[in-house]
C-alpha cells in the first residue's frame, strides 16, 4: 500500500505523521459533498472512478455553462488522517493556474496606462547590472519585454539550465541573505546568470518570467502584488476568499486542504524553524510565498471558474476590455506560434493561457494546469461556453500519471455525454 506524509502542525515529521493512502479498490465508496444533479451524474462518476483508479486522497470540481455555475462538489478527503472530507468551498494550492491571474493584472495595468507591453522589464523595474566581482551580466537582459515574459519568450529555459524558483539554498548562500530566498533576491541572483536564448526568438516555460511580472505589477501599481490582484482582479468578480498561500502548516488557511505526498518525497527545509531537516516536500522543501505571481495562490474550483468565465462576453467583462482580451489570447509571433513549415501551431501559449483555435468561426479552447508536490490542478474554458476546474490535493498517482493531465480528456467525455443541462 502506498504511504503519504501529512504534516500535523509542526515543520518536522516523524513516524506518527505517516499515514496510509486510501486503498481505493474499485468497490471502495468515494464520499462526495455538495449538491448533486442527476443530469450531471457523468461528472460524479468520472471523479469518483478517477480517485479510485489513481489512488488519490481528494479532489474538487466546479462546472459552469454559459457563465453560470451548475455543479460544485468535493470528493474524497481533504485530510486522510482525520478523515476530513473535501468541502465544495475548500481552498487548494492552485500552482501555475496563478499565471493567468498575473497576466490579467498586467494587462489591466497596460489598459490603465501604468505599463507598456513592449517596455523592457529591466527599465520597468529599474534593475541594475551586477557590480564588478558579482558575476557576469548578459546584455540580452535589456531586450526582455513585458510581452516576452507573458508569453514565456524571455530567454530562460529551465530544461537547459535550471529553475531559480527552486534554488533557494544556493541563492541564499551566494547572496548572503536570510533564508528563504525572496523574489527580489532571486531577481538579483538571475541578473548574474546568462540567458538560454535570445529574447523573443522562441518560447520556453518560465516560472521566473512570471516572478518578474509580479514585481512589475507592484512597481506599476504602488501596491503589493497580492493587494492589487485581490482588489482589482478578484473583487470585481465577487471572489473574496482567494489569497496567497503559506508554506508551513501553521500558515494553513481556514478551509484549506492538506497536501499528500509519498513517504519518499522529502527535502531539506529551506524555511521555518527546522532548516536543513528532512520534511515532506509541500511543507518546507521550497518556499510558496516566493512563488506568488507564478504559483502561490489558493482558490476553490468555483472561484477559478468564476474567473475564467468572466471573459465569456468581452464587451461586458468586469476586469479587462475586449481589446485586452484579444491581446491576452492572441497567437505569439515567430517560433512560439508558428511551426518551422510556416503553418500555425495547433495550440500555443498566449498571455497566461494555453489556447487552441477551434473551427473557422474564431472559437477557442483555453486552459492552464498547475503542478507542485502535493498539488495538481486544471482550469478549462471551452469554445461552446462550458468551463470547469478540477483540483487535487496530491499529484502522486497509482498510475504514475499527472492527475491534471490524466483527468483532462475524461472531463471532455463527461461533458459531451450530457443530454440535458440545468437551466
């Protein structure tokens, strides 16, 4: 039987913190919370079967049609040890689904004349090249624009070099700062590192690029990143409970699930009172607070669906105008949007979203997923007005597949099988 680690109120762990995973044989009943609808039973069956087959502790689902929430449910356990069920309004770490939220904040500031898409981020943030003896400065830094960062075209490729958002200990040592490395420390460190490619010439997924965008939001707005997003992006949509998460268990938000990982998934603590000790990866082996703009938000599935459906009617969107929505979803130029043979890519990364054009009528499917130890998430809006969010409090699957990726086609199948929708 697989085992999970759950941190119970302290940063260190011991044998008492190790709990067996749900042994969810096909006959095992998965409890669900929230109101069911017999017309949408296919979604329930999909979620329950998926949790059993992948041996996952818990999940949450929200579905909307034409901008109206029609299903919001929790499945399985928020906390396996306490047998605490996932509630329909529970909060989850959403990981990289934070990026579309940051993209909207940036585009909103562009609308308001506080930022320019093609402004160099080096100038926007008033950055300074390293002093003599602190490292070699790559002059291509000065060519990276806000638009490049939104589209992952800034010049960093973590597959060729590294992801600095998970390099806290090295950054702390080299810069002689207090742990953990915070965003401004990470930026200062990266100013000493060479880029992996010329800005704008290709795309490569970059958490660090969105870290920079979070700092641009702060510079342009004069507020903290979180304060600006909560007031200007989320509040107009009636979203009040979303917040940035905290790394350590004592910072667990009210209503937040616990995150479950295999016994072997540990790391040396980089934050808290137990620096250097082995801890479960979600609770100290990396710093969630430093990941704010690229992966730090907590949300419920319903709140994420409210966010993505706000773009259904661009003329009446409360947070972006129609022109900005077009920019947000537009195909990037060059290799990021066009194949080597000159044909458009079937899907591309726009400003904060993956986009797949559908049909000749201008329809588009948009989506984003998220993944961190203990977390796997998916947010989808289809061209036909359907939208859903699925959140898991583990990414460890008995089938060795990322839950968000594995559930994606099954959700489309469940949606396509509905014959009568709630009105």
